[in-house]
C-alpha cells in the first residue's frame, strides 16, 4: 500500500512528498547481483564461442549405467556428472504424471550441504499421481517415453551426452532444456584462499602470457565473483554456504510468444530482454519486492509476487514450464526468430525442479497447472462486488459517514476497508480507541446493510511487550532469526518490528487462535473486538522492511529448519496469506469462506487469497499497464486480481477516474483505493456527469455479478482464468497473440476493451473469428473474420467498449441495490446473443455465496441454450449439475446432486423477468411457453447471419413465466 518515501515522511513529519518516480537505483539490476552476473556471463561465453565458430558443449551428462526405472517405469533416476567436477554427484529424477506432465528434478547428492528442495512442496496442492501406463525405455543415447493419442503423440527424451531434455509433440520440439548448454548447478565447496596471480590481467599483455587460466574457466569464468560475500550499497550479504546458483536454458524452438512469470509492469506477450533490438536490458526478475511508485514499464523491477511459470504459444500448440524455485531468479527472453523463443533462468539457490506442461491447448495447460498447484478458491460472493478503500478512513464515524453518502447517492457498495491507521501504534488487531472507540458498533452498522469490512493485518510485529502478539510470539520462539541466531529486527510501520516465521509449523495453530473473536480456549489474548463480517488484508508481506536491502529482509537471515531467507524469499508472503485465510475461515463453526487480499504471492497462493497489483500511480500509463498485469497474473493461476481503481498515488482527473471505474468493474477484483496524501475521491464526490456515469458503471458490475460468479465457479474447478486474453479464447488467431488491451470474462462471451487514454470517443476492437459480436449497450452487430478483423466501436465515457460474442447467453440482475446481498431473490434477465448459425448458450451458477454448503450439493448450476431451425428458435433452461455432478464445484466429488436442495428451494419463485434475443432474422409470429402465449415486442434490425453491420433486431419477452431454478422451453415461431 505505501511507499518508503511516505514512511520517511511519517517518521520525520516532513511535508508530504510529491509524486516522484521510483528510485530505480534502490533495486538491483542483474549486474549488481553476483549470481545473475555469473549466469549472464556464462550465456555470453556460450554465445561468443558459437560466434567464433567453436563448439559449446555442456559439461553435464547422464551416466547411462546408473539409470534405474522406478514406480512401474513412469519414473527413472540416474547419476549426472559434470566433466568439470567428475567427483561431484548429481542425481536426476524424471517422472511422468498421469496427465502427461513431466517433472524433472536434479539435486546435488552427498555434497557438503543440502540444497533447498521444498519450494514445490509449498506450491503443490498434493503429491502428483504418476502415470500408470507411460513407461521410460532406456536406449543407447537417451531415455525415452512416448504417450498420448496416435495422432497427437508426446515424446520426451532425456539425452545422455550432453544432458538434454526434450519434449516433442508429433515430432516437433515443444520444450528443450539445456539445448544451449547453459545448465550449471554450482556445487557446494569449501572456501580456499585464492592465489591472486591466477586472475589474468587483461590490460598488460606481457602478464597475460604467463597467466594460467583455470581449466574450467571456458565455462565458469575466471573470478570467484561474489561467491562468499557481496556488498551492495551499505549492505553486506554474507554467504556462509558459498555459491549455489543454478542456470538453465529453457527453449521453445517452435513458439514465438511467451507469457507469464508475473509480476512485472509490462505486456502480456513478454518483450525480449536479449538479442537484437531487445526491449529491456535486464532479465525479468522474480524477487518479491515493495517497489514504491513503480514505473509503468520494467523487467528488472520485480513487483510484490512471483509465479515462475512461463507459457509458450503458437497457432499449433501451447506448452508451459513451471520452475519450482523460491530464491531470487532472473529470466532472459529472446526470440532468435519470430517463431521461436529462448529463455535463460538464473536462480540464486535451490534444486532444479521443473514441470513440463504439455498442453497442447491453453485450456489444457491451465488444467495441468491447476492439478499441480490448485485452482482459485471459489470466493465469497460479496467479494466480487465493489470495495471502497482509502489510506485511511480515520474513525468509526468516518466509516459511518462514507456509508451514508453511498446510500444517499444510491451507489452500490459491499465492503469498506481499513488501512493501518485503525490500529494503535500499528499494533495490528488493537484498535486506536481515540478514533475507533466503538469498533463492534461500527462493524454492526456496516453489517446492517449486509456489508462487510476488510481490515489490514500486516506481518511486522511491533516489538513491545505490551503487544500480546509480540509477547506470545517471543515466548513461543516463533520469530525469524538474524544471521547471529537472535530475533531478527527491522524497521517498518510499527517501528522496530519482528516477523513471525510462518515456515515454522508451530506458528500456524497459534496464529489462527488470534482470530477467535469469541475468545480462545486457553484464555489467552485474541482479537475479540472483531466479528464474523471482518475479513483481512495482508500487505507488506514480501516482506517489506524499510531499513533492509532493497526494502526487504537480509538474505542471510534464518528461517525454521536453518534455511536462509535467500532460499525461501519468494514463498514467504504466501505462507502468511495461507495462515490468515485459515484463521478467518476457522474462527466460526461451521466455517465460512474467508476473504484475504495479499500483496505478495507465489505459485499456489490462488488457493487462499486474492491479490492486487500494489502501489500503482494515478496516471493513464498505469491504468493501461494494469490490464496486462491482471491478465498475466490470471493466466498464471492468480485469477482473483485487480489494480487499485484511481491509482494509489496522485489525484486522477474526473475523466481518468471514470475510465478507471470501468477498468475496475471489469476486473475480477474491484476496489478503489488511495494514498493518504491524495484528495478524497469516493465516487459520490464526483461532479456530474461523472458521478452518474460512475454510478451506472458500478451498477453494471452488480447486474453482471451472476456472470462473474459463474466464471469463478468454472475457474475454481478447471483452473481456466476468469479474465481471458485473446490467445486463450482464440488460440489459432495469430493476429490476437500479442493483444493485451482487450479480454473476455470467463466463458460468458463478454469481450471488453477498457479505454485507458484521455479524450477518446471511439476505438478499435479485434474480433478474432468469423462471428457476429453485438455492442452490449446498443445491440449494434459487428462482424469478424477467420484471420481477425478490427472494427471501430464507439467509446463514449458512459460506456466503455463492451461486446457480446454471438452464441452467448448472459444472465444478469438489473435492479439496482445498495449491496449485493440484497439481490439474493432478485429476478433475472437473460440476454440471448444469437450466433451466425442461430444458436447460443450460457451458464449460471449460484449458491449462498458465503458458506461451504455448496460442497454438499446446495447450489444451482443451469445451462441456457438457444437452438434454431428454419422455422423456430427454442430457448431452454436445463440443469447442468445433475449431468456433471463431479465437476460442479471445487474440491469435492459429489456423489449425488439433488435438484431440490436447500439452496435451490430458497430460490423458489425467483423469476426470469425478461428475455432479450439479439439477431433474429424476423419477427416471430408467436412465442409460447408450453401452452401459454407470451407477449413480446420486436424491433427490426440486422439478423445474426450475414455480413452486414448495423443495429441487430431485438426481441423482448417480458415476464415469460419461467423460473430460474426450473427447466423450461420457450419456442419462438418465425
Ligand atoms: C498452508 O498452511 C497449512 C497449515 O495450516 C500447511 O499444511 C500448508 O502446507 C500451507 N500451504 C502453503 C502453500 O502455505
Ligand atoms: C452453435 O453452432 C456452432 C456452429 O454451427 C457450433 O459449433 C456450436 O456448437 C453450436 N452451439 C450450440 C450451443 O448449439
């Protein structure tokens, strides 16, 4: 949420800082991190070798005589040797999972020490099941496995010398590991004092002649660059374990587009960092950091969270590689040709643990990744509504006043947020009673309109014994240690602070107890001044430490099990969110679905938290880059994502703020937030016409909540992202592969292209298929083409470009309410957007939105279908759940689904109040539901079929007498 600049301002009570650009020099570039330097230098030496006509051969090989087949042949292990260090033992372990994912692990064996090997165990949902049928066979030059359908065969080979892993589909390379020979696992060694003379002096030629280069220098270089210690600015990073970095090239010889490895402020289709005309000078960095006022474009600035997954895409296939590593990692991206990609991964520590996800479609890749790390949890329904936040609402009366103004202006809102100033001296969970004298009353006032509050709880614990969280944490010895083995101390919002070590299992149960608002069984302190309507925001969990190197924790600090912070840094923030989410869930009986917003995250965090893109600035550039950032997180598993509406810093002008509301209304997570120095900017403060426009945008979000919730159901079961970029929905439409300023909402058929520039009245939208698309507001029919076509769409301030894909049926609830919970029994509108062939389909998923009763079959899941014949169009509603009981909801297999479940019964009598059909070829002669003749209106216009553009015909059937929970069919006779 906040910047160091602001921290200093608060501490020193200086005048508020004006918005200044990030001090890039406060964060390392690759050349300032010794292991990254070493990794890049290795790649440079390889390139130089090849350029000068020499061969570059990886020193690593697999010793065929050591190969052992295990687990019925779906797994093998074998010894890897490096010709540079024949005495060092590496073990390779390669497995095929039942869904065709291949896991490749390599570790040093019987070395001086153990490398950190637990990254995957945190990220993975469970131990993957190995394939019962795929078997490795050992040949003369390679180990090989072949699987898949005859016409769509995957072949994975592990070549002995040099060691190369290759995944092919139908004979075509999909992923190649170590094809360029950049694999290097630095083994543990003892520190020896070096004889200075071994280092060649480049300048003096005479000296150079007598210098003997170490034999391995062609590969490793000549210096022990930062092996045992490195200094940067005022910090010294000691490395008692010595060098242990890992370098590997991961190439996609037949894929010209790569996506993923969030989080960076850049395009979805990752720009290059190497090769001619590279967009960035530095590799993409994965090192969770609190980067205040981050620039709108950067590769080296690694924002808040890291997910080491990269997707490679072509019109032929999609594949992905998940690299389970938790230490600081840099990734170079180059396109040697337009149709191929080379990536080079350099990590500071950890084993090599890589998952090859064979695809071959984007959807299959998402499924494969979700089976590894889990899908997004189905969030509480209210959390998809509008959230109002600010640093800070300053008192309980301030909260009441803001709520009152929303209601007076009829602007829907579900959640009010409290930032750090609610707490006494930033001792989280302890109210600042001067300003919040009556917290429970305040929470109840908010809850009276079925609203919630989200309150911040940060991971830095004020070091004062009058803070029970600190006192108990210290007594239980649960804090992270510094390199001397004493309590780690750093500076953050609460001043001198300690950090709970969530790698320590003893912290979990204890921490959860703190949230028991009805008191703890052991009578010790818990947050009793809280209620079941409070949910939690975890900020600063990278962790942000104001006086630490790069505003985070010293890498030589020590976690549970003796691991250094460097080994686990990128996972750290996720563990905090995990424990918090369990704490919120388990504080009531029966459990309710928790909502936790986290700033820091890692692969797997989608199972328990939503995230946002951190401290963005109130500029058009930041509004624009927020969209690819949301998409990049979404395809990497973190579907519940959004950027602060309005920008955290600055005072956006009304036009910008209005456009930003539209961006937010079409993001999975929709929250307005603002820095303490900004002017108040709640939507009711806007002048007209902006206020009314923003009210309508927020209402549109509420009316489309059924669409969002249905998309989350799908995502929580299949792993497909909630917001879907062009390449995901239309994976063969090449013209769409780099598009990241428009996207689809789930499978609903909504295509949105938010405006992120001033003064726009129209824009172009790419329609990547031969299909009709309708303007959501006007019903204007646009036509795409197989290759894709750009159409010009009006984009006035009051309606950001929003199209409905022909062939979709959208369920909505169009009655404005003050909060989403008040919509529970509201009737539905179904908007049927006929496809060129005259059909359409759509889904609706609903449950109580708060409990886990859906896992016991208490929900409805409907399918709406429109089918055309020459003379009729039949629109019907069918139960989907009874046909697909096991894939209906996340996490459980439902043995039985009962259409008459308690939730469905509670919706008895909830009507479909309107059906709108776009694109009929002519006016129906009659419309019937069973024997009943229904009234309707018809406006002439374009038919779905054909190629003319113009306003589509529109049929409206009011009160058809159909109910949302039952089966029905309406027949239109043409
Ligand atoms: C989440 O916490 C539970 C214990 O409460 C632990 O077993 C699990 O490994 C944790 N998972 C992650 C990803 O942090
Ligand atoms: C609609 O028609 C298209 C093209 O004929 C077909 O691919 C699609 O499956 C149909 N959808 C439904 C819901 O019948």
